[in-house]
């Protein structure tokens, strides 16, 4: 079952210090895993033999390594990519900090980075601009192409190891992907597609995969060998196995899960072609070592921001594509405080519980507090310009530790010193994080064999957040907001605009809630009835019915049992506000700054501006192009569709119709403890 995270010790402050971060018992495990990374000892005839190691890193929506090199807004996926040694795909990251001696020390290691949807990825013809950016962010456009591109890089890695070049070029991969169907359609569910159409689509996709696999086999034939035999060409020694690990965040986690299932399917086809059992690639056995994912959000196609859709379109169906592949260890770190309607969680749990060998752990914070991507000091959270106070550094350290102890060859202590700071965790953050967990009114049950509702865990984390929001819900002007959050004094106008706009929405939604709770009477023609909030989503009042029961305690402000000082401190100093920042309509700060730049250029060309525009341009120029005008952000998810702060997050459990927050029974846990 999913569990709330445990506290961590100060050894987590620097994952790059191997002797401190890992215990003596951990070190024994690490050495055991590292033995397979080297040629067999005391076997001179096998001195060139090797296993191959592939790491795949699917970044989140609007997360892109290339766009973060000047602002330290890297996601945790990008930071883990930095920890993985080996050859990268040329041209994907434009200015990558190189490891020393990577060609000689790690010739059998390969890492593949896939930028997030809504950002530039020229390898799949995604410009990351205009329509591509908008549709990528809204509907995961070019997600299909990214998954297929990742699959083909696995083939390229094998080819490169033996022959020093890629087998498939980007244009060929793109053409291939557009002829493939990588959905998880299930005929028994009565899909609109006919059985004949389904059969033809699958057959065509499998034929294309068989075609590229046969092309690989033909190219590396001299290096292939039957079990127990030597290859005809021994210049690269004898390859034993291929070890594969996959990471992802947000929609990147969705792609990572879909990719892993399709990778297993492709490796099964490869084994069939080489007359072997199990899974192979190029005829070499493949082991799926680890799937490490942060807060999976699908929202593919029409997202859950509408009432009629769930975001499980195309390659992101919950029943097949998003299931953890059989036998693949998985760690899923999820958000306790993400409340946006457009960001429902796809748990790795199903009605049957967690798959064997898998963990799902709930952490405080919103979506990007778990997967990373916020800039240092954004929204007034933290003061370190290098970002060591971000909550996402804790989840990064936890994932790094779990992955490495599972055999993933991450090596933070050996990566370039210039980027090691990206892993560091502030000591005060660790102290405040632990104090928050200790202060929670309720925690994981002592009896770990007792079934626990997912919603109970969510309540344990969410109710204190509601109490905190209520403690400052009355703030409706900029001066009061800056007084309540002193760190905002150094924030940009855009952040303050967002937080002020979000809190105004909170006040609006509170008004609806109180009218409903107090059973206010409203006139409808000649009759009166109890007030009903202006929303199409009936789930709103179901969530509210639970809040009513504890409302007197929640609304006590800092005197509430749900809001002890340690809880108040974590929310105030570390947890971001994702609802306030996220717009369905209206311009974001980068778009506003682009417009101000045009006005500034117009002014320099002696064009006429209004008095208001003159003020905007002066602020823009005085701030060297960094500040937008002071205003109140609007365009957040509307209450009409059931959005807002007073709601539980929707959590899918392996099917469109199964929600963890609605299940009354939980099966016994397959993982008993959440050990950080």
C-alpha cells in the first residue's frame, strides 16, 4: 500500500558524499551491484567481457535540460541524468557537462535524455514554440514520438557499442513512429475500434519493430552468440546482459511507464526472432532493473480539466500502458498537496494493491515539489540561489538512494564537481521536514498489516494544508501578503501576482462553501431552496461534506490542532502554490515580458504609448527586462468544473473507473514500510 514518507537524517544533505550518504551495510550492497559493471575477476580470457547499462530519463511537461542551464530550474529527472555515466545521444543536450574519461571508463554505459512535452525536441520535429508548445503542455503532443524515439535509442545503443555509430537516424525514427500504434487498447472493454482494425494496427506496429530488430541483428551478427558460446568477432569481448533503468516525472513518468511496457514487448519480439525465451535485445538477455517515477500525471489528449475526459488517451491508458511491467522494481514518489483538477495522479496501485517489489510513498508538497522544476527562491520559497532549500531535493535524494541500492549505476560522487551542488539538501530543510512529519496529527498505522484507505493518508496530509490556507485566507492585498510572507519581498512581481490571485480564488471558493455549509436559502422564481455551489462537478459537495465535520477545528487558525508551528513553517517556507500559478486562460509571465519588450522597442523607435504603457515599460527597463506589472493573476482552473483549493486530488488506480480516493477497502500491503 501507499505510505506517508519517513523522516530522514542529516546524511542526506550531500548525496555526492558516498561514505556519508550510504551506511556500511549499504556499501556492501553497492559493491555487489558494481561487480557486474566490471569484467569477471581472475578470468584472463574474459577480460574484455561486459554487461551493457542503459538509462532512460523522461522529463516532465515543460521541463527541458537545455532551458534550465542558466536558471537552475532542473527537474529531478535531469539531475539523476547527470548522475548516470556513459555516452549520451549527441545533439539532445546542447551544452552538457562531460564526465572525465567517459569513453575509456564507461564505454558500456549509455544514457538517453528525453525533453518534456511542450518544449523543443528537434529530433522528433517538436519546435517547442507556438502551437507545439501549447498543445504539448495541454495534450502531450509529440509524446508518442518521444516514446518511439526512446525505444529506437535502445537499438542504437547496442549498435553503437559494437560498431561505433547509430543504426537509425532521427528522420528514419520519426517516419517509423508515425506508422506505429503504441496504445494499450483492450477489445474486451468494448472500444469503438473494431477487432479487425485493432488486429491490423497491432500487426503493423509489430512488423515495424521486427523490421528494425532484424536490421540490428544483420549489422551485429558477428558479435552475437548463442548461450554458452563465443561470438565470431571477439574484438568487443562477449556481452553478457543488458541492464535497463527508466526514470520519469509528471507526463514524463507517464511516458516512462508506457515506454517500459513497450520496451518489454520489443524485447519479447527480439527473443522470438533469436529463438530464445524471455526478453532480449540484439540477442542479449535484458534485465529491467528499476523504474523510478515522480508523481505520474497522464493528461494525454483531453485532460481531466473537463468533466467528460480522464487524460488516458492513446499511449496512456490506465489498464495496460500505465501498469508497472511485470517483474520490474518500481518506486513512485507522489504529492500529498497537489490539488489542481488538471493534474490527477495515476497511482501504481490497483484494486489488488501494489505490484510485488514496488513502493509508492507520499511526500509533502505539490507536483513540482516532488519532481523538481521550480526555480530557486520561486514564490518566495527559500533563499539559497542554488536551490538547496527546495523540497524536491529531498525526494531527489530519496530516489537516488533507492535507485542505487536497487542496482542502478548512478554515481553522484564521480560526476563533474561543477554540477554536484544540484544534489545538495539544506540542513535546515531536513530539520523542518522531519519536524513536520513528527507534528502531523495522524501518521501511518502502527499495524502495518492492517488495510488502510488511501484517502485516510491523503487526509492526514491535506487537512493541515486546509487549516494553513484558512489561517491567511483573509489577505486580499499586496501589502498584507508581503507582510505575511517576508521572503516574497525578494520575489518578482509575477510570483506575487500569482499568489494574490490564488488567494482571491480561495476567498471566492470559501464564500461558496460557507453558503452551502450554512444552508443559505436562495430564491428560484417563487420558491426557495438550499444554496448549491456554482459548479457542474458533484464531487465538490462530496469532498465538502467531509470538511464540514472538522470545520470548527480547521478554522481555528494557528490554534488548530492541525496547524502546529512545524506544519505552519513547512507550508510557509517550502511548499509552493501550483493552483495560483497554473492558468487555463490568460498570459503567463514570459508572454507578458515578450509583449513589454515589443513596447520598449516601439518606444525606442519613437512610437506612441499610453500613459499606462509608459509605466509598464519603465518598470520593464528599470528591472532589465525581468519584471511584469503589479496586478492580480486570473485565469486559474474555474470552480465551475470543480477546481479550487477545497478538494481532494483524483487518484486513478489502474483503470479509468477505479479511484483510490473512493475505495472502501485496501488490500494488505506488499511493501510494509516506506524507508527513506
